[in-house]
C-alpha cells in the first residue's frame, strides 16, 4: 500500500527538500522518504546500520556486499531493491549481476556465499549444511560469513518494507541515477532531514 504522506515530508525542511529534489529531477527515493517520516524509530538507526553493513570495514568489497544485497533481494522478489543494488554491484564489479552469477564469475568465495544467502533467504529455518560446508571450503572465514549474514539480515528487513509500502521508481532514469548517487555517497542523509 503506497502511503501519500511518505512523499510529502513531515517537517517544513523535509517538504522543501522533497520539492527541490523533484524540481532538480533527482527526487529522493522511497527508502529516504520512509527514513524521514520516522527518523527516530526507523530512519537514523536503519541508515546507520545499512551504511555500516554496506560501506563499513569488511573483508568483502563494497561491490561484493552490494551484490549480496541484490541476491537476497532477488530471492525475495523485491524488484525495487534488486534494481538499485544489482546496478551498484554491476558498476563496482563490472559485467552482469543477474542469475548468471552462478557461473562463478565473481570468484569461488563470492559465489559460495551468495548461494548460501539465497538458500537462507528461501528457507531461513534450515541452513543447508552442504552449502555451509561449501562456503567454508571456498575459504570464507568466520568474520566474512558474519558480514555476509548482516547483509542478508538488512535486506530481508528492507525488502519486506519496500514490498509492504509499494516502493517504486518514477523512471528507469531515476533508478540509475539513484544507484550512482548511493554508490558515490553511501547510505546517509543530512541530519536536518532526519529530525
């Protein structure tokens, strides 16, 4: 269900920022709008978590973590999140990031981990031991596995929010522009938008 109040902004500053971004042809995406609507309960904590998980220190590159986000979002059939994060992964890693990733083009560690995250997203109550063994034999250590699981956690949450609130892009141009902005700036909003 798409809620109109998420597109209007809560405070005067938010309304001005939304108006200005629309006029500039670079409207804030729906995640930013929901973050601004409930900044204390959702916005600040969620954006800090996403920024840490996708851009903080990790064994995985930012592109690999964005790729994992796209894999989990694909498993959840969340077109909005796949559209953004698969594009960022494509820009970071090069090539396509659709289901052809299973051919191992991103390396044994990434492929084994992505397979595990996909299986875990489909069947969260039962981690296939063979896939966990495959991840371990590919050389993925404990810290790398934890980092990948955090990506899965974050995207299993936001995929459901995106679907429940009917997140969408105004256009393909907005999707691509948004992915480029997130790739460059990370997952932050100015503090005055989150008051």
